[in-house]
C-alpha cells in the first residue's frame, strides 16, 4: 500500500526521469487492466445478439412477448394496414417489417428460430430473399410456429404453393376474383360487384370470441376451396350461395370452377403440432380503408357505420397467435384409493384414483378450463376402461375406477381434441401384475358348489368304504346278526373258533 501511494505521488509530481518512466509504466498497466480481452469481448457481443431471443422467445408456459416477422411487397403497406399492426403491438408483439426480397432475410440462426410467427403480406412475391424460401416456410410451420398468409389478385405461384401445402387451393385462373351479384356492398360497389359483404361466420366462440360480430365483413380478393384430403382446415368466412369465381373483365365462356358455398374467403388450420395458420384471399381485408368503411349489404336496409373487419381480424389473430384456445395439462397423478404416493405397479382389481389439471391461457394469465367431455383411457392394445373425468370447476379433473382383471403393461391416455382448442395428448405407462400365490382368498364364494361337491365325494367314499368292509366281514362270519351291536363279540367268537381249531390240531398231533 505504501509503494502504491509513493508511486501515485511520483506521478503527480514527476521531477525526474525515473518518476516519469514509472508513471508511463503505471498508465500502460492500468489501461491494459481496463481493456477487455478478445474472448470476453466476443462472449459479450454474443450475449447481446441473443438477448432478443431470450426475451421474446415463445414459451407454452407464458405465450406472450413474441416476435413476428412481417414480409411486405411494399413498405407502404405498413402505413395502409397500420391499424392491424398497432393492434398486435398493443398486445405485446414485437413486429419486424421487411421486404419480401430482402437479401438479409433469415428465420433461424444457429438452429434456433428468431421469430415465433410469420405474416406474409406479399401476394405477388415470386421468391423470398436471403435464406427464406418455400421449404423454409414449411419447416417454420412444422416446428410449431404460426403463419398468416394473405393473397390477392395475381397471387404468385409461391404463395399458391404454400397455401396448397396447408390444404387450401386457390382458383387457378390468375385473373379470377370473387363476384357476388346478391351479397355485395352497396356503398363501395362500382358495378362489378367484387366488394363482397359477407356475414357467414364459423360458429365458434373460441376462434372468433364471445362477442358476436354484427356488421358484415368487407372482402375483395380471390376465392379458394378446401382440400378434401385435409380434415384439419376449416372455413371461417364463407361466400354466399350466389357467389362465384371469375374474371370481372371477361365474358364467361364456361361455368366457373368455384361457385356458391364451396368458396371459402378466409380459412384456418390447426396442425397436429398445434401450429395455427390463417389463409385469406384478400390483403385489402386487413387495410385501414375497409376497417373504417361503412357497409350496407345489398337487399338490406340496415346500414352499419363501421364494417366488421377490425373485430373479425383482431379476434381471429388472437386465436392464431395462441392468445385464446391454448390449453396446458399439469399435475397428472394416479394412486391407489386411500393412498397418496404413486405406485410403480398395480395389481389386478385394485381401486385407483386418477386426476389431472387443465388450464387455458386468457391472454394474460392461466385460467381454469371447465368442460364436461374430458376422458381418460386405461389402454392396452385397446381401451379396457374409458371414463369421463369429473371437474371441480377449478381446473381439476378426476375419476376412480377398478383395474381390470387382466395383467400386462397399460397406459393412462388422455386424447383431447376439440374445435378451436390446442390438442392434448398425454400418456403414462404402468404395469399390472396378477395376484401372488399368498394373496388369493382362502375360500372363494363362487366356488362353494365345488367345495360342497368335494366334501360330498369324500363323505360318500367314506360310507362306501365302511359298507364294503362290512359286506366282506359278514360273508366270512357265521354270526351275521352280530353287526353292528355285537360286532366285536363276533370277532371274539372268530378268534375263539380259530384258537379251538389250532388246539385241536395240536392235540391230534400229540395223540
């Protein structure tokens, strides 16, 4: 400490060459200590680059604060569709806007996805820039991430191919749009009846929310149909029976390929990995102009000051990004009745309790999920027991049942698939053993007839043996009247007779 103080004093008052040299050496040493080394600097930079991933990565335990990549054909869409984007930002999403042909595009880095959702507002893009392509988008969905795809007139083959892989087939005619001469919007019509006012919504409070959408939704775009081979895709907004898909600027020379209720305007899909996809045939449906536009349906005198687009799109986006209809199951338990510990093995005919807790994400917190159709299977090759779980209205589901009289390796299985909700697939394996040799009952009630037959057989054999022995004894005995009262005397008489005969023999021999 004294040496440090003397060194500092020399630096403050450099009066000699030695003191100046010491000051320079000390200054160089201090700078060397303060300057970070290259490995620590690289680690620091890496942590800073991964900080957005750590902060915004999607977690099923708390599906909030997620990052969305928005690919646009033109950056002007950012302002023309600002109401939709601001609604996402207000709900805690971090949006990253980029052009579809940006050469720096990338969905993942170091095998970790940078985004939790993808919004494609680029219907005319023939290819994406950077490391994003057709297969990258499909892999993004296959990994459990969400997608919003909006097409429009002259949609590219790339957009059509992505939609086709999701079970949606756009009209093959590149100039065809949806036309409806009956259910068009009166206020926005220009004679071609391509601005449709549709109110044929899917009947699901989970997908569209509990508040009913009163005003019709304005739609201007292309039609699509659902693939018959994909049972997971659903119509959310359908066209009326009078609608058809054709080019408004050309005369029809043949019947349209898509007509009536077969036309879907907006469709959704929930994959088996719970990834959710929205496919719309119109980018304009998300625009500020149609959000604020008044609407009056043809043939109706009722006029709405504002269309139902904003409510429809907002509620639908909540479902797409798992803000509603997202379930989780925790605390799966099973044990014998009267016990609390989970056993390693069950015995046939044991009574057991099974319970599970199910919660639904409300957008801010986990709330108890209440339903009366959650079932559990006790499964081995086929379900031996199928029970509907009772609920306490607080998220706990439970039931009790008896283990079947079959031993082997069983599974507790919960397969819950309901419209609009994420699917739950839970299984827990448990072996079942038979009774040990010392665990059976001493006397089985159902076997009493066999017990009676056995004892009756023994008694009959005993009586038969006595009768048989008496019959042989009476044939050899001269006094047959002796049995049973004087049986012993008859035996003594036989002995006396035998003794007399022997004595006679002996006397004769002596004589």
